[in-house]
C-alpha cells in the first residue's frame, strides 16, 4: 500500500536525524532513570536518622544518649532563644529543649516533656520531627512495657486497644506506591513528548524547507500521504513510551542501594495488566498523533507548530497529573472518568498496575479514544487536502 511506503520513508528520514534518536529513544530512558534515582535518593535521606540535623538546648540526659546511639546529627545550643533564632534564620531544622531532671522523672515513672521547635513551613523540619517523634514513641513503649512486667502485668496492656492489620490481597503481585504513581504519568508524558519532538517537523517543517511540493507530486493520494505520516508519528510515540519503561527496567536490574526502597516490592504486572495498558495506551497514542499531525498541517512554520504543541501539552499534562490523586477519593471509581481523554488512559494504566481489572472501563476508554482519534485523523486528512492550508507559509 502507498501509505505503508510513506510510513517507511518517514521513519527512515526521522531516524537519520540524531536529534530525533536522542529525544525519542535516549532521553525517555535517561529521564525515567533520573527520576527513579532522584526519588530513591530523597527517600534514602529522609529515612535515615544520620541524615537528620537536630539541635538541642544544652543538656545531658538518657534521651540524648539514645539519640546519639541512633546516629542523629546533634548540635548543642546554649539557650532556647538561640535555638529559636537559628530556626528563624533557616540554620536549624529542629531544636529540642528538654525539661530539667528528665532522668529522675523517667526512673520514677513520671511523664516528661520535651519541647520541639521547628518551622512548620519547612519540610526538612517536619521530617526530622516525625523521625524524632517515632524514636521517642519507641522509647515510651519500651519503658511502659518494662514497668508492666515489673508489676507482674501483661505488657500488652501498654496498648489496651490494638488495631490488627489484615490486608485482603486483591492482586497477587506487590507494587511500590511510588512506581504506581510514576509509571502512568511518565507513560503518557513520554508518549506525548516523543511525538511532539517530530510532529512540528512532519509537515510544517517540510513547508518551511520547500520539500513538501516534491512529496505532493508523487503518485500517492493526499490521504495516503497523511495516513503514512500519521503511522510514522504513532510509531515514534510508542517507541518513546517503550524507552521510558526500558529506563525503569534498567534501574530495577541495576539494584542500586539508593533505589532499593523504590523497588522494594518490585513492579509486578501480569499479562492481563499488559493487555489492559496496551488497550488504553494505543488508542490514546493514535489520538495524540492525529491531533499533532493536524496542528503541524495547519501551522505555517516549525515555530508556529511548536507554539501550538506547547499549548496542547497543558491538556495532556494536567489530566495525567490528576490521575495520580483521584485514587485517594471515591472519584477514582466514577464511570465518567472513562470518558475524559488522557485522564481515562492514565487511570486505566494505574488500575492495571494495582491489579484492578475493570474491563468495562478499559473498553470505554479505548472506544472513546478510538472515536476521537478517528475524528482527529479525518481532520488532519481534510486539512492535508486543502491547498490554501497546505501550501501557505506566511
């Protein structure tokens, strides 16, 4: 078929361009690997007491000894006022002020008080406070258990009301929550970025270079030319998404110490999940590719096409981001989400990753994306047949 010839021709020309190879193949892999490494690095820092810089008002007690053994980075200040000023100046995350006679009170089983000064608008202080609080909670529980045992009482009375976790596994695999959030977003994002890289040049670029006329005098029909370019653009976009997942797989295979927490439970996905992801992603890719082709056809130059595509990115990024938070509410189970372009795709991918196989929703998502893609292709072909649109450069 002539459109297949156009498709192969477009792909050959695209892959001759080093910029296309870098932006579609290597950049998604690098960006996915970078974000996984970055989140792993931040998680690693936030979870280690040795990375928590804590100031304390001059004192000497058993709580400080415990904090030192836990490898907190401790710094002494002379007065509470000095500690407060350090927080105001942004030089301290958290300042602890111990009340006098703490050791005696603990030994006599009296409650003790520790003032924790921090800036609530500074996340580093909040993180340090949560880790210190957990440390003190552990100390409190051990102290209470020791007292109960010394009295001949059951130490479980230190927690008179216990909430027992009994998770009901719906999905046999286990996926890290961070990965469940990252993968749908980046799949949609890199699918779009992969197409955006070459879409502006697909037709608008040929207008600007004056090479489009040569293509138009070929025996192929205008519709074949448009569909052939559309197929090439789809291929590039699917490749961009695939390379982003490849980057994720590489980071998992490397098993770096920094990223082990990110891949703690792995990213388990079944063939059923893969099928659902493809069912949602392929029609969405076709929709985005057709819209991009229509924009490139309408634009007079590469710069104008890039401007339109930049505006279009807002309508792709926002739904992809929203899809990551709707799962926190009952909105995530609403049927209307399956009728919202891009949002439905990202939500379906997320469902597949957590083992929620809502095939009705996935089929609605695929159907609606296919319908919109067909309309967008018709628009692109229609614009490609108009001389006043196709040949205008100013």
